[in-house]
């Protein structure tokens, strides 16, 4: 079950990005629960819980892209099939949102560390395996592989241009027909790659924020003028010899 403090991930960001962050939390919990259970009935329970939380989040944030889905009943026999279609829609949406929140173009690139590049190369390798095993025509496979290689070439630079990753995701999204089902697992790896780039971008943008302004000092106040009586006493004191 998601903790109350986990909802802080949705603070201070647009509704679409808030959905992406919360859904990521729900998915992590679901995958952990599925790994820990050996019961098919329990698996359905966890899947239904995930879908319920995700649908409620979309509704609360005013997002309508899941309006055609409903939460399956506990006794339904096709829960997993419903979940697969649901997950595909969610994955496509979250990748699009993360891409839209990344500033693209040759003038904007990110400095990635060695660990981030290692994970990104691993995700690209997984996508390549899926493309190679698919029934896509040779020409489409080659175009997708060209996009993969262009992104890999960017990872060898000091700063990685985000446009190359955007090109890759758009090419994946344009895969239609029966091959779209075969390419569905590729979205998992594309989503993980987008998450790394999104976190790095937020980190870099935070560094560029101006430092908080200092609280202005209060002006020094002059002491109030002394009364005539106090002034006279002070003058008398000056005349008293010691």
C-alpha cells in the first residue's frame, strides 16, 4: 500500500507529471507484491488494486485518457488481459508526458554520469532484442535500429542531446498493425530510459535556479528625542564636580 508521504511526489508539478510519478509508485508496489505471492487469486487482487489506484489518480487530476477502462471484479477471469491493455495505454501516456517535459533540440543536452549511461545502454539493448525478434519488415527494423544507434552515439558524448531519444520514442510509437503487440515490451525499457533522463533534467534545472533572496535587514532606528526635563537633568549632571 502506498504511504502517505509517497503522495508528496505529486506536489509542485503539472497534473500529467503528477500522474506519471504516482503511477510509478503504484507500479513498484504491484511488481513487488506480484514477486512475493504464489497465488493466482492474490495476483488478481494486487492487479485490481493497482488499476483502482491508477484510475482514481487520473480522475482526481482531471485526466481522461483512461475513461474507457473500468476496474475488473474480483471474480473476473480475464483480469490479467485487462491489465495488459491498461498497462499498454498507461505506458504510452507516461512516456509521451516525460518526453513532452524534456526540452528537446540540438542546443539542449544533458550531462549524464557513467551509471546513468550504463543503464541507458542496457535499456537500448533490450529494445534492440525486441526489434530483432519482431515480424517488422526489414525497412522498418532498419529505421528503428538507426534511431537506436543515433541515441547510443549521443551517449558517447559529454552531453547527450535529448532530441535523439525523442526521435527513438516517436519511431516506436509509429509502429502499427500486428507488430505493435510484439513491440509492446519495448515501452517498458523506453519508459525506464525516459525516467532517467527526466530525473537528470530536473536535477540540472534545479542547479540553475537563482539562490533564495536574503531577507532585507530592518533599517536602523534613531533613538527618540529626549524630553526637555531629561535634557536639563543631563546638563546639571555635567556641572556637578567629582
